[in-house]
């Protein structure tokens, strides 16, 4: 089954309005120069920039998403942002359960699942992140951990159209270390098999690889069976670094 790839940039807590607008504009113009693009392109800026970036990207090949959302639609949750607000700001996606959220904010699979369900409730596409720590990998627990995260973080009502899974080994994020393609292959096949037991159209779900993806390693990673795109941190901040990654999937 051919699955349209998704190349997603996660800007994390980086970028002020002016420079971010310049980078997004540069990315949009590269996409415009390309004409027809054969993949979906996404940028997830810091929450405060979602509205501005969504306005800038309107009508282009680049979609905008948020890096997180609250589980509830509204209410007494100081400092939080609901999925409905993200959709209202013009975004189409929300990441749920990035390892930095799981670690920095103690987000459990149960919370991640509720956040992904909130994203679906608001009509957003949820990108659910899973990944093992170095210790878990060294102890041979990778596949068990991934299965546990996939089963328990997958939102109720997940379909190939509304849910994306990103496999991001925690030890590969921001470190320059990348697993062997055979390891990526093993985990992605495993996730696909798990999904087949959990949902009907599992074959069509985009499975992204994330963790130190760069222009120099993207082609090799994107060629792995069951890798249907990338979730990119550091190398998504500059259009000139991100575009070569997008180009591997055009
Ligand atoms: P990185 O981050 O590309 O900087 O390793 C990936 C991510 O955390 O999504």
C-alpha cells in the first residue's frame, strides 16, 4: 500500500516571531518552486507562533501543528492550551507524548492517549510519539516498551487519516546518534504489526522516524520499509537544512 509520506518539523522552544516567519517563508517558497509535492510537509512551532505561522502558510503546501495540547476542551487549567484552540488558530496537527513531554512533564501513556483523543475531538491529526531509552535498548526491552506505548497511547477512534505514530528513540533525540537502519526497520515493522491488531486500516498509518534526522542521513532512513516520513527537531529550524530532508520524499 502506498502511503503519502509526512515530513514534520518540531521547532520545540526555539524561534522568535520575526526569524520564524522568515524561515517558514523560505520553506514555503522552496515548496512553491517545486510545484507538485509528493509528501505532506508540517512545521510545529512554539504555541505562541501557531496562529501567525498558520496565517503565513495558508494555501501553501506547508501545514502547521502544535507540539502539545491539553486533554480538556476548556476550563480552569492555567497556562494550558486546548486542541480546540489550536484548531481555531489554523493548525491541522498536534504532537502528543513527545519524549521531552513524557520526561519534563511526567506524561504517562494514559495522559498521552487522552491528549491524542483531544486532538481528534478537535479535528486535528494526532502525532503520537513512542521510543525507548538507552537503558531499555541495552536491556533488550525495546520492542516490549514500544508495544506498551503504542497500545496504551493510541487514541480511541484512531484511523490512518487522523493518527500518525512517530518512533523516536530517546537516546537519538538531539544527540547526533541514529540507530542502524536494521533497528529502525525492526521497530517500524513491529509497530505496524501491533497496529494491525488495534485498528482496521493500520497499513495506511504513517510511521515516522525521529531522532537526529539530517539531510545527510534522511535518504537512507526514508528508504526503510514502513518508514513513511520523519519527525525532525534541530534540522527543521532552518529551511535550508529542512528542505533536503523533504526532498527525499518528494
Ligand atoms: P532532533 O529531534 O531531530 O533534534 O534529534 C527530534 C525530535 O525530538 O522530534
